[in-house]
């Protein structure tokens, strides 16, 4: 087993006034040759959007983009005709494929929006663009891993589809409990991001917004030192 730890305070940071963004991997003005990606996971941004502000219409191509709200709600519009809000408990997936444009806006007059934005390289380029969002019941992630995103050709229950052999799981783990996951595909690795709490993975202690990458292993064990919320991203490493 190999591991790499990314502490919260080692992330890139940008303050644009309307947007405060923490970058786990190189993004925009934050460029670190040692922090380009973890396998096909290219971007993991922890974004805070101010009231009545947002991302104007902009394009994407050949990328799987996943948004997970942690606080507040974002209003979404795109070139495929989708127009709806995404709220806490929901997950949004956009397969940009041959190309799309979209905007995301915080309609609240008083409250910030905090959401995670993930970019995953697709398995192949030039697919037809697709948009989906879904609400997941948090009771199904209590002390176990709930799959919220899975490969389009290997669907898992109600997981949202992407064009890559990658999986995203969420879990709320009580203090003293552990969750386990067996690797789905040989050669995949796990990237574990702590939303809140304190966990142990392979002897590494991780606090709020810390992360650890684990690969060359068939199994993953996450032990909660205190009540914790985590995202587990399983991706091909090459």
C-alpha cells in the first residue's frame, strides 16, 4: 500500500471577493507540479460563494464534473436546457463531452454557499453531453459507504453515471466506528477527503478538510476518532 497525505493548510487558496476557493490540486492561479492530480481525479475544489454571487456562463469540454453542496443551494443553468437548484443532500453530475456551457449562482441574499467541485478525466473523449442530479438520503450513509457516483456502464443502485471507471462514496461515521471498502477495479486508488471530523487511515490521522490518497491496495479501512463526514473517491491511477 502506498499513501500520500494532503493536509488542509497545504491547499492552494484564492480569494476573489465573491468566491473563496481552496484547491487540493493545481487550478487557475495555484500551480504546484507536485499536486496536479490523483490518478484521473484532476480537481477537488472547496468553494465558498457569497450571497447573490456566482459563476457566470462558461464552457467545459471532455470532463466529468461533480458538484456536492455542503451548505446552501446553487441555481444551475446550462446549454442543454436544464434550470434548477441543487441543494444540500443532492449531487450534480455534468458530462461535458463534446462541449457545454453552464452557470451556477447563489440566489440567497444572506447566506454563503459551500460546495465541493470535482473534475474527473473521462474514459474517452467526445461523448454526448449529459446532466443529472439526485437527492440521496443520508440515513443510507450512516456508518457505511453510500455510492453516489459510478461508471455509466456499471451502475450501482441510484448512483449518478459518469464516463469513467470511477466511484464516489459518502459516509457519516460515528466516533469509534470503522467503514471498509474493497477496490472495485484492479489498479484503482482511493482518495479520502474529510468534510468534518477526525479519522485514521493506514496510521495517518486526518482532521477537517485533510485528505489522503491510498493506492496499490485491495482494501480500504477508515476509522473515525470522532464523529466524521467523509467523501471517498475511487479512481483509475493511470
